[in-house]
């Protein structure tokens, strides 16, 4: 039986939590993307959101390489992906590679929080995409050395992650073995496991 996009969205949205912003509950990471381009206007809004993420000393250490399907940037990012991720990411109209400066611009000191801050910017990017009716899927499954060499990224930058961006597509077009993953129920650890008052001691909330 075919799975409609509406059914998939309903399935994958997190359970309602009173007071939690709706866009957070609606964000999830699909592997099926539609053959539909992302407008420059929407991309600009997505990266504007990322631009306003918090960062240590307001360093904004992040850099985002953006490839559109069919251009050289996209191909370089795609070529760095492991075979498993290539099997589904090829449907995404946009691929993004993040990087983070290892040092602070104002004094040259090591920035130990650059990757953390770049992750925060990526989260903002993802939430803005969700608000615009798009989806993202960030992944670690790629060859960092290959990506660095392809773009000539200097050693003064950490390589972050690759993020696929686009509109939700037909789940039934995914490679064999991935459909069940796409239809799986989303789960999260309970707050008692992740919010603590002491090590391995749950905080009272």
C-alpha cells in the first residue's frame, strides 16, 4: 500500500508536548526527498536563521558550502559520502557541508567550542527549513579527508557534517531496506536519563 506524504509526516512528528514549540516537534530527518528545487529565497532564510545562532565570543566560526544538484559543489560533497548515504542522498536537491574555525579571530586562541557552535547553527538551519515546509538530514557518514581535499579547506578548520536539504519525497522510492527505517517510530531517551543533578542522578523536574 503506497504511503502518502501526509501520512508519513503525521507518523514522524513527535508526540505533542504542551509548551514545546511546534516546529521542534515537526522536525525529523527523512531519507526520501522530492525532485523539487529549493528556492533561493528559502535558502537565504534558512541561512539567515543559522547566522543568528549563538556562539562563543560571537565568533560565528561556521562556514557552509552549499551545492545544488547538478553543480560542481554538490558533486564534490556527494562524492565524499559513504556508499550507504549516497544510496538515498542522491534524491536531495541541496547538499551542505559545514566547517568550523579552530581559532578565535580576535586573538588566535584555540576555539574549543567551534564545533558545538556550528552544530547550534545547523540546528537553527534545520528548524527554519522545517518552518518553510522543507526537511534536512544531517550525516556523519562521509570521508572528511576527501571533502577537505575537494574544496581545499585549510587545516585551520574542523570539518563538520553533511546535511541533505529538500522537500519530503515518496518513501516507496527508497532503496530496499530503507523503507522500514523511514516508517519506524521515533523515540527519545527519557528526561531522567539526560537531565541530571549529579552524575547518573536524575534531576527533579
